[in-house]
């Protein structure tokens, strides 16, 4: 399967603009066998399929991450 190296995750924000987080592919796989992506801080983590389906992963205790409204692969 072909997986993108970088994605933009767009979350609905309560402000005028949506929140965009860039995540990079890691060497880990999620429970579904797809790559785990994370942002530079390591706080935002997601398992993303080649079809753009996302499963957000908690990176710490008491975290309840929401689902992004849009997932966009970024190309170099």
C-alpha cells in the first residue's frame, strides 16, 4: 500500500478559522495496521489509512481527541 508521508488534519475551531495540524508518518503502526502519524510536539497522533480514514490516538492521560473534518495528504 502507498502511504503519504505528511498529512494536514483540519479541525473545526470555535473561532473564525479552523485549526490545521500537520502530522508526519512515524515508524509505528496502529491497531488497524496502518501507519501512525504525529505532529512535531508528539501530542496529536492519528492512524491514517490510504483512503484517508482517521482514528485519533490519545497521547496522554485524560485526552479525548476529536476527529478532524478534513484530512489532506501533502506532497513535496
